[in-house]
């Protein structure tokens, strides 16, 4: 499957915009979150999770000194004007202003908000990608649509269809998030780039959370295997709990398989061992909560924010530790977590042994705006 080389090559260029580099090798924490799809009226995708998103950013990450990387499709400019969005989401913009004032905001352009590059008075610098430097391995954060010719060459046609046909009849978005085949294509391109160059990619766009190249569908298979190994040595309530969880996971896998319209053999890595080089922060517009990626110099985690009593079923079954956000109904849970030393070891041992040799003459990633 050929990679659209210009964008991926430019990320490896020595001319990569230095303002789009976030160095946490000496310390610091980063939240990567994407796909707010902030609207300005009827059919606003963020309507259900807007209060949760605002509170988690302002009440949790801002006072704790986190950097935030907004990984594309933050504003829904395919269907709404920027003026209407700013009027609707003034409180959320004020939170972004606070991060930006302290140099802790990085904003990446996605296919639904790429028209921001034409806004003369837009308050934040915009980038096609951000590189995060850790002590062990480089991380490239980009929206992910760049691998699809549909979104890079014909986005204006999609915009016209959404704004003048689908929006009036109440249909919200048409995107790769609704198509399993398009999601797979986007993820495979990012996976191949990361595998070849011994780095980590964090994307958005598909709205499908991935941790170490595994989605929920693939993760369930590994979780069932782990539980089956624990079952013989367990007893009493623990044994009953394992049996109940395996049964619930089998039901969940069946539902996911039907919704994804795929079979077990489909995966990002084919018949090979999974190489943990691709992560996806999910989206802020999930029906029951918000997914994001947290990382520091040593660890990376897939996290989930939700309202008490409204989270996903597998969270409410009790296998995950849930942290209460003081004074609110909102909750935070770590779904998966690992150390970069383990991730780097698996990439080195299981990935390709010859990194790409790229010598571009110029770079398209010197900055979209504010470079």
C-alpha cells in the first residue's frame, strides 16, 4: 500500500518547523486530544460533551501544568462559520486562551478545520504536525487525513455537500469515522510510516481510539487470553468475576465485529506480531465520553473521561480504576498504559531494521500559520 510520501517525508525533514517541536525529554506532561467538531448551531457534534470537555481542560489539566496538543478537526468549518462557533463556545475558547498565554497550546489542522489557515486574526499558531521529543523515542502527532487523496484533493467538494445538502436535512458528518474501510486505510498508512522509521505516530481523524496499534476489537482478544490464563489459578469470587468478564467481552466482540463488518484476520499488522507504534486519541464527541492520550517523558496512556453513571459498559463492570474529579460528576479512567522503554524495545525488535532514507529538498511542514 503506497504512502503519500510528501507529507510523511516532510515530517522527517531537518527543516521541520522548530515551533512545532515540543521537548519533554527533561520533564513535562502532554494531553493529545482531537475531533471536537465544535459547531455553531443546530447539529453541533460537541453539544453533549461540551461541558465535560471544558471542565476537564480547565479544572484538571490547566492547573496541573499540562501542555495540550489539539490534533485537528477542532472547529467544524465544513458546516458552520467560525464566527458562529466562537459565539457558541466562548467558554471553551477562554480555556484555550489560558493555555496559549502560557505557551502550553499546540494546534494542528484537520480536514474539517483547514480553512483556519485563511483566517487573518485567528489567535493560535497552526501546524500540520507536531513532534514531541522524549528521552527515548520521537513522537509525531498529526490528524491523519493527509494519507487520503479524498480529503487532501477533494475536501472542498465534501464541504459543499455537508453545508448545502446534508446539514439542511439533519445529517451531521460524513467522514472516515463512519467507514471501517477508510478508517483502516488511514490507520495503515500511519502504521507503515511509524514502523519504517522507528517512531510513534499519534493520529485522530478516524475517531477510533488505538493503543499500541490495537483498537478495542483487537485488545479484547488479548484481554480474553490473559483472563483465560488467570482463570485456572483463581478461586471463589475472583474466578466467578473472570468468567463473567470473559462472557461480557465475547458479547462485546461480537457487537464490534458486526459494526465493523470485518473478520478476525483483519488487522493493521497482518500475520505479524503487533508493533506498538501507532496510537489514536479517539475523539471528544463519543456518545458516552471523551478519549484522549496522555504522555510524559516515560509513559503513554489512553484515558477516558465520562459522567458518573453514563460511561461505557466495560468501565462500569469494575475492572478499571475510576478517579473522581473533585466537586463534579465527571470521572477519569486509564484504559491502557505503558512505558516508552517497552514500546521502543518492541519497535526495535519487531519493526523493520532499516529506517527510511529521505533527503527532501524542501518541507511543507515549515508551518501553516504563525511560523
